């Protein structure tokens, strides 16, 4: 594995399903999975391999908010947040 320097950042483009799996794992009777570790790296901006930058497009963010409303029962303001 190459050495990470200050100029080297891990850029993650994460599928919406990874975020949904993380949400579901935090609910009662949910189970932690690899998605939890990936989302932690995105939230913290770091992982054991170095700094992390999350990459997303506006359509992806809008689609995620839509899935939160339609499938997981979030109200519009919470989903948009």
C-alpha cells in the first residue's frame, strides 16, 4: 500500500444503499456491518488509512432524501437536513 502524505486523500463516493444499511443497523435488532465503518469514515473524515473526503452529487443527495421520506418515514425537513 502506498504511503499516505498530506497531499494524498482517500476520496469516497458512497452508494445510497450504504447509508441506508447504516441507518437500519442502528435501529433495534439491527446489526452493524461494513456499511457502518464506511459511514464512520465519511462522518469523521478519517479512517485507519488516512484522511477521507466524501464525494457526492446533488442528484444523489436529493435521491437519498427521497428514500428517507418514502421508505424510512422521515418527514421532509429531517430528510432534507
